[in-house]
């Protein structure tokens, strides 16, 4: 099978590429970013890296035409980006997604779309099942543009599905693992990891009582692969995550414990100090994973402690390589 992964040079895409290459499939990655997360695959005969954008329509058309299955993961991701550059976030996540769906519709190719737990916004009723409401703030607050951009992407997916396109929407819940982001930027793990390695204090935003359900990447990738293969998944939105809720304070303490010889202590910092006044944190974010288990046949297996140990070890060894 020939699999096209837009954004395949990113964190999830690189692990998904590993999974399809291990199955003996052919993988085409289309990504504007660096090859660093897939450099170990560059010598695999079935792996192809196309350094270009989903806005190059002619190229996209050619790649979609020869693919059997498409994962659309290309997006502007990360709080720092959607607060700093809402235009780019909306443009790539909405107009770019439309480009991919339009090409897939032309050739009738299945698309698995990478959406997010952010679409539920701050709905206080957890756990969230896929039909639960989206509860968001005002459009004048940039922080909501990522959630909205992904929800528009989902609406386009369902609109194309109504016209006959096989589409699956996956909503990821805080997936982490080796190759996540650069140290000190991006998501909570890499920010804490950078601080741990430097012996700096771990900056927990707010009082640290906000919770997340952290999902180790191999568990998420199992769900992603099945979403591309299983007929029952077509036309569905499916949460990809664990139901194990961990507060950010507990997460920071666990990282300090597992890292061992750290001088780092926990320091509480205000939300405004880190993200400015246009940010608003979500107090609890918990998926109902029934559909993941029943439609995809995947139950997450890796505990937070085991997953964190593997991820911390990977980042430490990368740092030692320099
Ligand atoms: N990792 C998570 O926990 C998580 C959570 C929610 C949603 N998601 C979604 O899953 C997908 C993958 O996330 P990730 O964690 O791997 O993020 P990532 O930032 O590592 O990957 C996104 C990739 O998209 C690429 N990209 C951006 N603009 C592009 C363009 N115009 N053309 C081609 N490529 C472009 C980037 O270079 C990057 O490599 C994203 O769509 C994201 O919104 C991930």
C-alpha cells in the first residue's frame, strides 16, 4: 500500500511513518519542515520525503493520485504559534485542509484527518464523548483559533463524507514520546524536559491542578493505523487517548522523580506571564475512549510512568549526542 502523510516530518507523522514502513508499505511524506525526525528512515527504500507544502496544488494532486491512503497531519500546532500567529494557524489548518480534501475527493482516496481534543474547548462535562458540545470563548481571543480551525477542518471532512469521500477524524489527547518537539518549546513535556536538563526550575502554569490525559505515542499510532484500515471507522470522529487523568503538578513531580539527579524544583507561574492575556487554560481534558476501543480495537497499554521513562531517556541520549 502507498500511504501519503502530510506533515509526516512532524512528531506523530514520523512515528506513523515508522509503523507503515515496518508493515512493508510505501510512505510519501509531504512536509515543509526539517527531515530531522525522519532521518532514520531516509535509507529505507519505501520511504520518500517531499519537502514542500500542501499549498503546492499541482504537487499535492500528483501525490494524492498515486496514494492508496492519506493521513492529513500538516498543521500549525502549539500554543506559542496560535497565540502569536493566528492568521497562519487559520490559513494552514483551514485552507490547507481544504486543499487536501479537494484532491482526495477528485481521486476518491480515504483521508484520516488529525484533529484535536481542543475542539471540545472548555466544556466542563468530562469525559468527552465524540458527540459532546464544543464550548469556546470569544473570537476576539486568539487562543480559540486553533480549536476553531480544526473544527472547521472536521466540518469539511464530514461535508465531503456526505458527498461520498471515505473520511476518518481522529481527536488526539496530549500525545507524547521521543521526537516530540525541540527542548524548551512546544508542549508541556518538552518545556519541562529542557528545564530538567538545565537544572532550572520547572515552571508549572497556574496552580498545576489542571489535568491532561497523556497518551504514549505508540498507543496513539496503533489507533491511527487502524483508522486507515478499518471500514467501521469511516465517517466517524474518534478520540485517541487514555482516560487516566493527571494534573500538571503531578506530571512535573513524576518527571523530576524519573529524571533522578535533578536540581530542579517546582515553580508556579501565572498564565499571563507565560502566554500573555489572550490565553485561557482548560481545567480538565478527558476523553471517552469507547469508540477507540470498539471501532478501532485499540486500548492504550503504556502507563504514564513507563512512557515518561522512555521519553526522558530518549531526550537525554539525544542531548549527549550533542
Ligand atoms: N501530538 C499531539 O498530542 C496532538 C494533539 C492534538 C492534535 N494533534 C494534531 O496531529 C497532527 C500532528 O501533530 P504533531 O504533534 O505531529 O505536530 P508537529 O508540529 O510535529 O507536526 C505538524 C507538521 O506539519 C508540517 N506543516 C506545517 N505546515 C505545513 C504545510 N503548509 N505543508 C506541509 N506540511 C506542513 C510541520 O512542518 C510539521 O512537521 C496535527 O494536525 C495536530 O494538530 C496532535
